[in-house]
C-alpha cells in the first residue's frame, strides 16, 4: 500500500511495528557490506588461470618483444588489438598500460592542470577557475579527483539516455568549462547506456573552451548481465567526423574482467593525444608490466574470448541483480517510498528513496550492521541536494548475505519513510 496515502494514525501504528522489527534486526548482529563494486571470489576464480600464465617458458610477445625487459610504453600489440574492438578505438590509437584506469584519469587531469592539453595554449587554471561537468548520480572517485585538484564540479542530471544534453550544451558555452565525466555504458550507478543521439551531440557540440575534453570512462564496455548487449555509438569516430578529433579521452580496463587489482588499463584517443599522454608517462616509467599484459593476452586472445568470459561473469551476477530487484519489489513495490534501476549490465543498482531520507536510511542500516555507500557519495562534494540517492553494489556478498543485507535495507527504507512522513505531517515520531 502507498505509504504516502496513509493517515498519521496509520503511520504511527506502522512506526511502532517497524521500530520493533529494527530492534530485532539489530539483535541479529549482522556484519554486511553493500558499499563497493568488487567482484566476488567466484568471479575472480574465473581468471585463476592467470596465476599460472604466461608460464615458465613463455615470455615472448607476437612481435618478438621479450616481455621481461624494459620498454614498450604502448603495451603489447596483441592485447591492444583485442581491446581496440571492444573499446571502439583503432588499435594504433589504443595503449595498454598499468593495472588501473582510474590512475590514468588522474594522470590526465594532473597533466592538464600542470601542462595543458593539445589544442590549449596554457595549463588548465585551478582553484575554482576550471570546471568539469558531472552527470549525477555519478562515480564518487571521479569527483574525488576533481576535488583534490581544485577543479569545480557542475552537476548535470542523468536521464535514461545519458546526461541531459540541453543542459550540457548550455553549460559548455562557458569557457571555464573544460570537460565532462562520462560512464557511457551501464553507467555507475544508474546503469544507463548513452543513446546514439546523446553520443552524437557530445561529439558535435560547440564548446567555448578549445581544449575541452570528454573523459569517456568505458569501465563497463563488455559487462552485460542480462544477455543483451546495449549498443554504444562510436564517440571517437563521431568526434573526428564533427571536426573535434582531440576531444575524447577513452579509458577502460580489465579490472572487472580478470583480477580487479591486477588487470590491465587502456587509454585511447587521437594520435596527438596519445603522443601527449605518452610524452608525460615516459618521464614516470620506462614501460608497463608487459608480463601481466602477456598473461592477459594468453587468457583472452581475442574479442570473442572476452565475450565468452564475460558471459561467465554474467552467470554469477545476474541472479544477484534479480534477487535485489525481487526483494526491493517485495517490500517497497507500490509503497511510493522508493524507485530503483533494473540494470542490464555494470555493477550497481541506483536506489532513490523519498527526498530527505537517504542519509537516515544509511544510518539505520549501519545501526543494524549493514554498510551502505554513504548518502551523497554519488554527487560532487558528497552532497545530494535531495538526499535521496543510494548506490547498491550487489556483486561481492554471497547470495545469502545479499538477501539479509537487502531485506535489512528495505526495512530501513520503510522505517525512514514513515518517520519522514510523520514529521512532514507535523506529528512527532
Ligand atoms: N571507472 C568506473 C566507472 C568504475 O566503476 C571503476 C571501478 N569501480 C573504475 C573506473 C576503476 O577502474 P580501475 O580498476 O581500472 O582503476
């Protein structure tokens, strides 16, 4: 029944029952965690062959490179060829580097503020004089980089087809606005995939800043969970077509394909931008870990092998997403107290509760031993103006733990909603 249609007297009765239920929950001494999108051990085991690869006698790449030695800043050609197709970047414009794409994003932003980027005549100004657009809800670690570097963040609402493009086009008329964060496929956290029209508008739009960059974090490029691959338009090709060849930095990694802490990260862009990044990286390193790249090339020799591997991940993840949806529906369906996404890929469910209730839900869950991503984390500076969004990460817990955690969460959502509605009706809880 719709909670928002209940009388204060009905809500008061409900509150008494919910508080008793919450007390009993606390008594169970749960210790559960829905905070970070980590692969479960069962998923990591899908790549356990990596630990025996490339093997004692195998250290030579296809082009004859001895992977044990220094050099090869661009990474192994065979691995780049496999991921070129998956990340929609020509292989010669894709480089394979260390284990973390987040590190590459940080590197690019630091280089932008220290040295400037191709097409700009100066470093990006800092301390509030450069701004980056942040589709919200979005990925907290993107926002943390900007905050650290003194780059302003301007939130732009996410829709089911990507960021609100009317708003983006309006904001990029300000030359202070130098970039936008994008997780274009199975987005973190809403799981939306940008429509072809959104991608075209991002590639085509006129920006006041000549050195504007799209940070195209395609972290979930091959991570479908429901047996359907949502197509994504080719941003790099479109930006060339529309006369902005240097606009896009593409990032990706195998973190959620193989071993999250020991994967391979990729950067793809125009030839000029690749030369720009490698020019900076060459001062930091003589070359990436090519032995790790070789064992990845052995495990995943081509794009079909990656897709087959990802289908095995999906077999682990899909039941977890279905369980979360079923449990949310069971308790919160029809209550008017929450809405949530039903992802077809990626790692997250985005839950919206009543305005003003997210922080309270997180607090009630913490009291009951269930750790949730802090309310506000999906917004710049950790501030959700409506205090309503909570990111759920169902991958890591086993199914029994996940059931306990989501059942506890749904109780906390109902309890926080009833408290809120009573307070709004002027009835002290
Ligand atoms: N980008 C997004 C959107 C992510 O969700 C994550 C992981 N949670 C990352 C980047 C981190 O990628 P990596 O492990 O390659 O640093």
